[in-house]
């Protein structure tokens, strides 16, 4: 039998997080409000020429540069953050190098780190980011540090100065702040980019813009480093349909603002219900809430499913045993979601 590199052979089999998509899907933090109608209009207006040709990523990078107010040389458009993570980890992690992150967090970090043959160093964060733990575990071998802020699956947000302390203390490591949910909490390190040679920030169109299916991500960092990543980034990694929709998505900030306002209210409703039911939850700065159910978590997920609502059992994520992550729904969908949570808890 053919043998891929050793680090790939030892990876655990990947199970798609998508069990069933039959119902109201609150399992993957997608945008429950859909996407801007202007994006749909642009998709419907795609021409045969646009579809048959390779997309021009550079045009998209110019638009993002204007939107984020940073030079285009510091921007790499990717096929979602997942694609950015693969490029980034491959670039900075050689076999034996160390990847540092704190559990619980995004499951792609350990998976990609392991695939690169890196030594995966897992810290544990509580309510606060374990800054001192990060500093204590920094070594000459530490080449990549990955932090999602706000974090997934907890929804917790770390203080900007805490993050910068880590960036400051690790000048020889590439530090990635994954800001997939930054729009929900009004905190970003984008304005700090000019002050660091090792700070990278990832953004996505999958969440507040509602374009998860189109796949569009952004990696920003020092211009010299982004230039190096460009050398091996596949030239047509971003598809033409996604590129065509970028301008319409950015232009409809009213859609984004309305969605964010709804998600804030919906998260507070879920949290209030948890408090009433005596369930422990993590106060969320994103579009989902992590709730501790306990040993009955699988039964809870089943009970929600019977009511037509798909939620995510996060038990396989270290620190989230017995927990469920529920993506916040729209104002219109929320009464049904709250009723289902209430009934499912009673039933288990
Ligand atoms: C959802 C999410 C992403 C988004 O990934 P895409 O590939 O852009 O869809 C990235 N990071 C975290 C932490 C997420 O939760």
C-alpha cells in the first residue's frame, strides 16, 4: 500500500461535522439570516464568461484593502479561513517544530499542525486566555501560535493587550489571531498590524456576511511574509463566483449590522434561558452559545433533532465534555429554538 508522509498516516479519521442538514441548522455557526439579497442578485447575473474564466484574486484583494484600510500587499484572499490556515501552517511549521494553542479552541489547528508533523502543544484556558501559560511554554521551537478571538467553541473574547503581550513575547513565532467572529465584538488587532513583524490576522465572509458556501477568507500579515506565502499559494484558490460577489457583500453593511444586532439579542435570550434552567453557559461575544448539559448531552442533541433543530455536541473538544454549541438564530426563528431547548431539557 502507498504510504503518505508519516504525519498524515497517523492522523485520526476525519468525521464530517455535518450529520444531517435536515432542519434548522444551528450546528456550524452559519448565518441563519442567509446572505444579502444583493449578493444573490450578483450571483444570478453571472455571465458565461465570468464562470468560464479564472477569477482575478488581485481585484478582490484591492477591495478588501480599502475595506480594512490596510495596503493590498498585506492581504491574501483565500478559499475560506480553512485554506488560509493550511497555507499558514505549511509555511511556518516544519516537522518537529512546535505549534502552541489553548484548548478548547478551533479543531482545525491541531489537525493541520499534526498533518505538518509539528509537535502540538496544548494549553488550557479558562474564562480568561491563559496568557502566562503561553509565555511559560514559549521556546526556541515554538514556530506558530494560533488563537481564535472571539474563541470557538466558547464565544469568549480575549483582551487586546493580552494578545499583544503574546505577540511581543514571541518574535520568532508566527502568531495567528483568527478573527472569524470579530465583527460581533468590536475588537480587532487589524490596527496593530503595522507594529509587528510576526502578527497575522484571519477574517472570513462565512459568518456575518453569510457566504460560507461561497468560501472566501482573508489572511493579513506583514507585507514581506504575505509575499512569501503568495509564492506557493495556488493562483486560483478563490473561485470566480465568490470574487464576483465580494463587492456586493461589502457594500451591504446594513445586512451585516442588522444580523449582528439580531445575534446579540438571540445570544442574550439563550443565555437567560440557560440561567433560568440552571445550565452553565459561556457568555458569548459571537453568534453561538456553548452550554454545559452534562452526561445527557447526546440525548439532548437527539431531542433537539426530533424538534427539527440541529445543534453541535462538542464533547470531543478538550474542555467541552458534555457541552453543546448552539448557533444563534434569527429573531423570527428564536421562539421555536427557545421552546425546543426548554422541552429537550425537560425530556432528558
Ligand atoms: C467558522 C470559523 C472559521 C471560518 O472558516 P471558513 O473556512 O472561512 O469558513 C474560521 N475560524 C474559526 C475559529 C471559525 O469558527
